[in-house]
C-alpha cells in the first residue's frame, strides 16, 4: 500500500493580511489556539478537507470554517 502525505501552504493575499491579523488579534487565547489547530488541519488536507472544517465557495475558493 502506498500512502502519500501532501502538505499544502496557506497563503493570505497581501490585500487581506492586515484584516486577517486584526481578526486573529481580537480572538481570545483559546480561540486563537483552536484556529491554529484548524489551519494545521487545512495545511495537511488542503482541498480534500470537508465539512465541518471547510466549505467550497466557488471552483477556486474555499473557506475555513471554525467554531467559537
């Protein structure tokens, strides 16, 4: 059996970076930790990640869904 591990890279476009940082900085410690964990999951699974963690917006855009 062949098992492939593919890592994905999360890229935040420059025009959204400051907005993303503001969002993250407003989160409490537990929420930041949960978001970090979910981003790690997204980096590991990429577009194969499904609900409840990720949802396809259109053919080239997915959203990371987080709770809390």
